[in-house]
């Protein structure tokens, strides 16, 4: 039987180990003239999910790196994939 503190530590470690990684897709306008976050996503061990900021588009991705495939291409706009926090190992 676990002591409450030991169990709490165990599940805290489990959650930290399994926490999704958060990423954003940022649209750059012009040559570093302006930018905005187009979408937010979370990466899990077996895939990723991304939601556009307007709430109209939700994506299930096999890999977080595929996120840029779903960004609308516009003239003078460049999409960037950005991890929140340090890049995963």
C-alpha cells in the first residue's frame, strides 16, 4: 500500500513524463515585418493535435512536424513551427 505522499509523488512523476509538448504555428508577414500565431498544438508520443486560432479547424496529425502542411499558403507569408519551451530531445 502506498503512503499518500509517495503515491502523490509517483503520479506527479507519471504526469510529468507523459505530458504533451506544446507547439505553435506562427505566420511571418513580409520579411520579418509582422507575425501572428495561426494555431496551437500538442504533441503526444503517438501523434499530435492542432487547432487554428479561429476555432474552425482542428487537425489530427501523425507527427507534429506535419503541422505546416495544413497552413494556408499566401503570398508574402511564411509559416514557422515553434516549440514552446526547449526543443524535445
